[in-house]
C-alpha cells in the first residue's frame, strides 16, 4: 500500500485494532460499523498490500512490520474510551433486572433451536434483559400493553416475568416458539402473556390494530422486509406518543441502507429518539456460520477460525409516534413478498 493511498474507515478500524495485538476475523467484524459487503474488500486489500497477514497457527490477523509502520504514521496509540461497566451501552443490570436475568437464563435454556429458515439468530440472554430494562427506563414497559412481532429471543417471556407490563402479545411465524411461549405462560401463571401464529405478510388481525402502547421487533433488513415488519408494529400502536423498538445491524446494512430505512420510519410518522450502538450481540451457531455457505465467510477468500466472540451485533433503536400511525404497508392487506423479504445484495449472514 502506497503512502498516498486513502485510508478508508474500515481500514482505519482494522489497523487501529491490530495495533493492540492479533485479532480474529470475528473480533474485527465486531468492531466495524460498515457492512460485510464493504468490509471484506477492504480487509482483502490490506492483505494484498502486505500490511496485514495471518498467523498460520491461529489464523488471527496481525500487522506486518510494513503495516505497523504505516498504521503508526496515520493512527495514534489506541485508547479505550467506552465505559467498561456497561460496555458502551449506557445501561447496566441491577436490582430486579439482575434477578430477572438469572430467572430468564433458566427459561431460555430449553427454548427451540434457531433455524435459518426463519432467518433466526438469538441475542445473548443478557441483551434480552437489557432490552427489557431499557424499555422500563423510557417508560414504555410498566403498566403498558406490548406487541412483539417475531420473538425468537423470547423477549415477551422476559417482559412478562418481570411483572411490569399489563399485557404482552407475541405474534410469531414459528409454531415452536408460539407453543413454548404459551407453555411457559401456563406453567408460570403468567396471565399477562400470550402468543399467536402470525406470518408478517398476512394482514394484521383487526383485534391487534391500534391496541398497544409499545411494539418490539427484530426485523429482517431488506428495505421491503424492514418496512413490512415496522408497518405491522406501527399498525398495532394506539396513536401519538406510543413507541417502538428494533435493531439494525452493521454487517448486513450499510449506512446508505440505514438512510433509506430511516426515511421510511419518518414517512410512517415515527421519529427516532434513541440509537444505542453495538447494543445487541447475537449468539449465532458457529457451525452454521462456517458450513452453510453464508457470504460473510465465502466471500472473504481466506480461511478463518471458528467464531470466538459473538460478533454479529446491531444498534438498538427507539422510535415514537408523532401523529397517527401511517404504516407503509396497510394493515388490512396481504403483502406477497418471496425471497426478497429476506435477501438483498448486503445480506451476508442470510441464506439465499
């Protein structure tokens, strides 16, 4: 790499990270705020220019002498500037939420396995409770009626066992999760929790329209898929002042896509009030990631070790209605989306 080559944001993050020592591919991905589609060519360029190489025994990435010299000519000594207690999230679990995490882990240990057919991937148990705590912090949980669109993370169960919401309704396409949620509700006497089968492409049942204070979803990240999930959540809200929560990843959504998705939010009469970066970490199955043909591995062009950190992460968003709900897709219509519901040119951790 010549000295006059522009140092991209992705390359900057990689070089800065490697100045602190060897890193696995997955550790580098965790620190990025760019899509896999953009990141992989940048990493390959660093390898081709011999600024970065791999340790043959660990397959971790390290700076060459040339790379270290180049990095230090552009980057100062790395400093840790995020809070070590909350890991930069801005919220910690204590009191009832610490107890809730302990209880939730026991419940989650028996949940159905994530399967790629539904584009599933669980967040860490701690993240599920952090979601609950954050909705509490913002006044969107206690005494509220909550609608959850898709719930492989079992957020509905976590909210219900907190005893804080008035009602939690889970709408989920996977029959296994619906059965498990209702089973837990029955066994624990959770009268504030229930789950129903729901395909997000179907019309939102009339009984769920304009009936809730808060919605939560973890949408697919194609433009139309995202718009559909958020539309169903918005259609469930009562009106102005009601809120919604969802995540947007970095690895499967470039900021150019974020721009498109955020515009759709404003068109639905939603305003973004909070964005918590790197808030949600997902515990994806490493065997699936390495062996099922995901682009995040196949497009790299070099062999890497099995994931050693929960690298897939997303920014937690809070939105609030500033007028009447205006879903992009009408609540009373079926939306016939096929594979494009899940897959686009940035879907690097989605099977196609």
